[in-house]
C-alpha cells in the first residue's frame, strides 16, 4: 500500500475553536505536547494522519516508520488506552486515509466545500485549507462531517479528503461507466437516427428524424402515456405507504425493533425478482388466494365490480392493470422506504424539541418541520420507483393485459420485428423523461438524500 508523508497541514475553520497548526523541520518533530491530540484538544489540535508521527528508518521501503506516542491515541469504549506499539512497524500512513480533525467545541459545517464543487477549496472563501509544505501551494480537497455523530457536536469529526485521491479512486469506475454504459447509450442514440426500409426490411444508415416521427402516432403516444401514468401512480402510492413505516422506524423504533424493521424491509430483496413476480401471479389469479379470501368474506361482488371497470379491469387481477399496479408497488416499495427513513434519521431531535418549546402542536411540527426536511428522502425514493417502473417490461409481460408498456415495445421491435431504429427511439423516451425528472428531483435535494 502506498504511504503518505504530510510535511504539515494547516486547517482553518470558521469557528471559535483554536486553529490546528503543526510544524517542524520537514514535518518531523521529536516531541509532541501532551495537549495535542488528533481527536480533540483544548489548546493544540493536530490532524490525522500527520508526519509528526513519523521517524526516519532506512530499513523500510519508504524510509520512514510510524512512531505514535501513547498520549496521541484515544481510549476505547471500555476506557482502555489504545497502544501505539501496535502500529510501530508500519512504514507510513496509507494514501487512502482521509485527514481527520475533531474539535471539542463542535464544528459548523454549513459552508464546507462539497465534493461536487471541490475547486472552491483553493479559493479565499474556503473555510478549510490544506497546504503542501513542500511547495507552499494549496491542495484541492473537499470536506465533510461524520454523520454518525450528528447529534453529538463535541464528538463529530471533520474529514478532509484531497481531490487527487478521489480522482484515483474514481478513475476505474468512471472509465467503465464512460466506455461501457455511456458508449452503449451513444450507440443507441445513433441507431435511433436511422430508419427501416419498408420494402427490404433492412436498416438504412442515413441520418433522419423519420423514426422519431413514428413515436407521435396515436398508438405509440398511448404506450408512452400508459407507462408514464403507471410510473407516477406507483410512485405516489409507494410514498404514501412508505412514509408511515419509515417514520416509525426513524422516530420510535430502536435497538432490536429497528433491526427487525430493516430485516423485514430488505428480506424480499434477498429472493429472486422473477420468483416474487410469479408468486404474485399465483396470488392474483382467478383461482388464487386473493379471490379465495374475498369469497370467504362474501366480497366476491366487490372484486367483480372492480374487474368490470373499464381500462383498469380484466378477467382476473393477474390479467388487469390493477394487478400490474399492485405488483409494481410491492416490488419497488423497499427502494422508497430506505431513502425516506435515512432522511428522517437526519432530522435532529433538538429541532423537533425546539418546535414543541415554541408552542407548536405535534401536527404543526410534522407539517412545518419534519415533512419539509423529509422531502429530499421522498424525492430520492421516487427516483428509484419512477425510473424502475418506467423501464420495466417483465412485470407487465407476466401480470397484466395485452396493452404494452415502453419496455415491452422496445423488446418487441428489437427482437420480433427487427426494427432496431424504432426500438432505439422508444428507448430514448424514458431517458428524456428521467432527465427532466432528475432535474426536478435535484431541486428538491434528492441527491443529498441518496
């Protein structure tokens, strides 16, 4: 593992806490004051990792070795001090380690440089500064607070992550994403500008918009409307069901109960997608459990009335839009519960208590405090439910009537009909819809809740 040797790091924060400063010839110090602690100190704070904990050692591959004094390491939960001798044989800090600083007075993270705008870290407005002591130049980085200690400001650590390390970590997946995923999308987009010769049935590789014009025929518009409408209904229903569950998990469940809730939410994801869909086909069939149960309750008349409804009805629940809708909601519900629960977990209890202290009733606190703060989680969950419903073709194929969805049309044109250009043009429709949807979700803060 490559090692990192920091000559010095100067961290400035918009706080009343003391500045973190470290020095020494080349960053190596022979003595570290007792009040200096990388995990917090009243008079002196050093970052972690820090080259003050390195000594020259010609026997190692890097030429240095860790030499961490006992007072620099914290005690564990049992109050037992961690021994520095455990690390004395290491030849430096890992290059993958972020810089870590903690302040006893807490940290205001409102203006920290986000990873989406790390170039701002080398401007004068940046509240954190990393200086490379060998060059005297600022180091591009982003900063974030430890979210596990959000309710304990005095124990909340600040992480400083150099952008170079981030780039090295992201380069392989970015290359894979760019070549395989974006490359295939580009090829798909290119195919959509070709057309099928009506006489030979062959693809004519000439740039034209005539294939996109075919999307505006009444039959194709009906397919797009049907798919987008189902995706919207599934998203709204999933949010309505998921919010109470997520709210109870975040605000009331604790310990074993919360673990059981997480298990119950995620357990369906452990089984095969196809197995769950076919299981629902049996449950919703005319001779299935749902029909049998309604018959025992003498509610067969109600089921017959629902199935007799135009458009959404059918011979049985498994051959109707209602059945398709129910299965979509069931399959994607966990993807809505978890982001909402994560967003509600981030709502500080102090904010809720402050609302009550100011005289707000529980209903008003929920509407004006909790719900607005949970909107990013709902928007994040809706990205999953809406996009997954928009592109799915398996559920409508197994459960539902013969009216197709976008995914089914793409499969038919790509396979049976051999009309690759029209299949590609249809595939662009969900991409365009999701681009607009993601733009709206971003304005609601959905990306911060993912």
